[in-house]
């Protein structure tokens, strides 16, 4: 099953809970008959990395990129064959990392947009941090693939931001009725799918119904990471189609 030994590096801590949920996804969705069949990985959970959204919005001068580079270099020196970042907002700094890091890196936003295209989706709604929304990271990649990305209104974005920062990151109960009102608004505007474009929101997937409207970016990254590490993904939703695009050459 494992055609080529691979060591995975996870540049995490952005936030910590979603990092280890990502590790859980990798472990629970990899076909294995013994411990040795699972992915070898090194996890960096640098929780003290400056807040990505605050920097992107100009609310903080603390640049996360130097810390992210330091951790990525550490993973690279440790011999990792592939690095993944289970955080959408952190991909604002993706190009800056690629300038310094030679180790291959999967891009969660690009992989999610490719998955939407494979599913013949033309228009989708994005639920993410204000940093991800304002940076236009999804819109830029969507333009390359001919997809339309719709975002919540400013008031709806405040609801989503509060759910991310005031509820999930602080381990408080989520107001699901408020969350679903934003989802319904995007659906009413013609969105064929709703992308959970923040890995904190991915933590809600366990509590959401199996409504196929949702596409979880973290699940997409997990699926492509398993393939890239030459393992067999199992137990994912049907629309995560088999592909070798994420595999290490």
C-alpha cells in the first residue's frame, strides 16, 4: 500500500485544536491494518504564533511569517518530505514561505477550489475568518479556475467571526441558529456549496447534519495529504473524488 516512505510535517498551532483534529482525520481516514501502516509525521504546534487575521487587517504589527518560517525550516531540517498547514488564514503567507522552503507544500485553499471544480460547482459561499475573506485568497484562486466565490454580508461576517473567536477558540457553545441563518442567506443567493474555509469551523462538522451543502476544507486537505503520502484514504464523503494530484512526485 505504501509505495514510497514519506515523512509528513504539520505546521500547526494555528489554532491548536484544529491542528489535532486534522491529525485525527489523518489517522481515522487512512486504510491501515497495523500502526506501521499509518503516516509518519512530525507536528509543530506553535500556538504562540502571532494572530494571522489581526496582522492581515492591520490591527497588529506582529508578523506571523517569521515564526511560520522558523517552524517550516525546522520541519524541513527534520527530513519532512511534505509540509501541510491546517489553517486557511495562514495561507496568506504561503508565497512568503515558498520563497524560503524547498520542501513541497500542499495549499489548502487551492486543493479546496480544485475539489469544487471536480464536483462541477460554479458558485459557492465562503465561511472563513475576516482575514481570509479580506485577503481575497479564495477569490484569487477561484479566478484561475473559473469559479465564483460569494462571501457573507458585513453583518453576517461579524456573526461568523464571533463564532470562530468568541465561541470555538474559547471552548464555548456555538449559536447554531445564528450560524445556519448565514448559511441559509448564502444558499438563497445561489450558492451550490458552502465551504468551511476556517479550520475552526471544521470542528463544527461533527455537530452539523450530513447536509451535502457543506464542503470542509480541512477534510479536503486531509484527503489530499493521505494521497500525497502514498496511503489509501477511506471513509470520506462521496464527493471527495480519487485523484493523484496531491501526490509527491
